[in-house]
């Protein structure tokens, strides 16, 4: 006989939202059980017999979690659909299982983006308090001065009352451009682009090469892969610590 589960846990197990978002959605009367609105996240439901819908979308619990690493090309947006008809990252991965992107990369930024149906993992990786490092290669046309580096590492105003902060690891001249390796731990919207803009620097191209300890490995643009055993162990370790 199937055991009962808490409503919010059942919804988050689908991978559509995290546990916190599931609770919020229930309290906002966005969830029905057998066509009746239920506003208590801790209500017990039968995963087999009961029909649960979130904002009219039927919830199907995942029996297996999947996380993919995608090498996002330029010109693709981090969204499931687009009213302007632009290409999305979901055009590049299998339709099943149903996955959501972990954070975003803007249309012109390339590189590593994670997709998962593990709502709790996604919430953990994107929450600012966990300060998961993300490494980027930014291309510019001049060496960044020590003075500007110190400002960026301390925190620089980037508009909208926000400060952008990044650690610059190295700068290397390749052909006619300077490749700047930098690490972010905050993840504000378009943070690196805004850091460059407010520092008076020209950003030619931007690529994310690392998310925590997860790398692109041998992926080519547009390709995706599942996590390695080592990467899964890394995620298990950091989420257990929390």
C-alpha cells in the first residue's frame, strides 16, 4: 500500500519547484487536490489515488532525479518558451524527463548551465546564502588595472541599488583580446556585464566554465551530459553540509 506524503513534498518531488516555492504556491491557493483548493502545505495526500495540480498543471512525482550539464551556445535564452520565438536551451536537450534550468545565462553568454528535476537541489545551488562559486572567462580589449581589480573585488555599484563583486584570478592575452578569469559567488542578474559597464570596461564575450566543482569537461557547444559519479558525490556532500 502506498504511504501518504505531505502535499508540499509531493509537489517539490516533481522538480517543477523547490519545497519552499511549493509551500508558497499552496498558501497562495494555486494548488488543487482532486479539484479542490488546498491551502495547507502539510496536508497528507495519496500519491497514487490523488490528482494534484499546480496552477492547473498536473503534478507527477519523479521516481528518479536527473541533472544535466549543458554547454549553452550564444543566441539561446534560458527559458522554456519565448513569445518572440527565439531559440531556448530546451531546444538542445531531450524532452523527457521534465527539467528546469538552475539559474540563468543571458542570451549572449555561453557556457555551463545546469538543468535538473530536483527542486531542492536547484534551490540550494541558487540561494545567495550558500555562495556557490561560478567561474567565468570574460574577454575584453585591455588589461584591467590593479585599482579597478581591487574595486571589483571589494564591491562596485552596478545600478538598481546593488553592488557587484567578483574575484579576478588571472588575465591572459590571447591573440588580440584579454581573457579574464573571474569567480562570482552572488549571482545577481547580469552581474558581470554590469560590473564591466560600471567599471568603464568593454566586454567582448562572456563564458561560464565552472559551477561549483562541475565543469564543461569535453562538451562542445550545444551538447549536454549527465553528471559524473564524482560530480554527484560533490553535490551530495555540499547539500548534506547545509
